C-alpha cells in the first residue's frame, strides 16, 4: 500500500505541491479479487436501478437530460429550416 501526504514543511508554494510517498507493507489474501471483479463487471453491465424520487442528484441528472434533449431537438429543427431555405429558389 502507498500513503501520500502533502509536505507541510515546504518553504514556499511556488505553484507546485510537494508530497512525501511512503510504501506500507501489507500481507493478506487476494484470492477473492478475481471473483469480485467478475461481480463488479456484471453489475456495471446490468440495468440501471430506477431513480429515487428523494435523490437530489437523480433530479439534477434528469433536468440535465431534459435540457440536453430540448437543445438537440431545437438544433434539429433549425437544421431542417436552414436546409429548406437554402434549397428554395425564387425562380
């Protein structure tokens, strides 16, 4: 494991952060990792759960999607109008 901490004894900031890196030895079992990776992949590839009505982030994302769809729809209408006017002639 690696631990990283910002240096508190630096004389000046000078536009850069300096860190001290410490490697901490750890012994443990890792046989569970491949199975967990398969489960994680399955979860990520699965269906999204429905948004929670109480979730502020869910409401925010829904609003972003609505605005994006509205803008895309408006852009498509403008493109059709522009294309129609460019192809029209007086004679």
